[in-house]
């Protein structure tokens, strides 16, 4: 598509926003509502693989079924020259990945606020039968006012639905992938919760818990190695936050939070009582402070 093109006599292409593995993203003006929107359209070459087309259509179906303040809203679906596209709200902000690249890490309270909103989005998706399967900082936007928006449902799946193909089982970004997914088991709300825990870990340390040049090695570390203490990489991490991350990232799904709302409740306690994450002073420090 070119700048100035008009889709469905409604969306005027303004500029190119970006390009992913499967699709191109454009900024457009909705001439009916006079609002700026984003248009994601599948690439011509990726349509040659039926699996890509199925995944794109599944993303559109999954995202369009979800209406939540912390999820990038899909407002319309259509086709342009036989290529499917989706119209979404235009998020004015950065991804968490971009923010981490600039800042290194977030404060504990900031990270808790981000995770509270992200848990809200994920719980809502789960309640509507959608498992995201690719939660990571690249797929989470933060706006100027601090609102979190979960996007990119490109490999989302509907609970209790058949997989597209057997090869579609192990998908997602290996650094955030639950051990059972790497072992070929189906995605579940608990596998999304694992990815939430890894994201939380990265927000306060600036790094992922397991890393290597080899994706296979990273996957094996998630499966076999003991989960590292977040305090190893950020010694000031409050124990209450470390406990949340460790529970979300338990090796076995049955040892994790039962739902994203349970994880959110533990984070909410911190937000309502910030003293929980303040460094406790020793007896003499308190004694001299009183004088």
C-alpha cells in the first residue's frame, strides 16, 4: 500500500509504522470518524503459506473478540486486494522493550503498576477463552499517561480449540516460554502466567532469567535449571516481589498462580501498601532517626 491509498472508501493511508515477520503496519485516517488508526495487513509473500494466513486470521478473530482498556482494540476487519487486514486503535506510546532499552529497568512501584494492568488484560483474555502465548515486553505498549496495552495476538489460541498444525504447538519467544510449552504440551492460562512472571523479572532487573545464543539451550534452562533469584541481579528487590515472580515462574503449572487475577491480587497489596517494598531499617538507624 502507498501513502494516500484509500481502503474500503474509509481508511486513508498516512504513513508506514513498521514491519513484522508476517505483516506491515500503517498509520491511517478514518475519514468517517476523523480518528487516526493503525492498519495491520498481511504481507503478500507470507500469504503463500496457508499457515501464516490462518494465524493472521486467528489473531484478528482473537483480538476483535476482546474489548478491554488494557488490550489494543481491534475496530474493524477487511480485505485489500485479497489480503486480509485489521484496523486497531493507534497506541501513542512505546513498547516496554523500547522503554527498557532507554531506562534499563523500572522502579519497583512502576513495575508493579505495569504488571497489575497487564494481569488485568491477561485475565480478561482468559475469561473470554483466549490464551495469548507470546507475552513479552515487545508486545506490551505503555502510553504517556502510564496506561498499559497488550497487543500482538498473532499466535494466540482459543482454549479447547484444535491447533492449526502439530508444528504450531511450540511457538512463542523462547526467553518467555513456559517449560511445558517447550516440551510440546498445549498452552494454558498457567503458561501465560509464566510469561507474566518472566516479564516482571525483566522489568526490575533489565534482563531475562535465562539467556544464551542458542534458543534450544535457553529452552532447556527453563526446563531443567533452578529459577535464579531476582535478587541476584537486583539485590534491592523486596522479598514480597521475589515471591510473586517465583510463584508465577514455578516449573510445574500446578504450582503457579491459578489465575492471573490471583497474581494481580498479590501485586495490588503492594500498590495499596507501598511500605511492603520499602527497605526496613535496622534498630540503630531507627533510633538515631528519632533523635
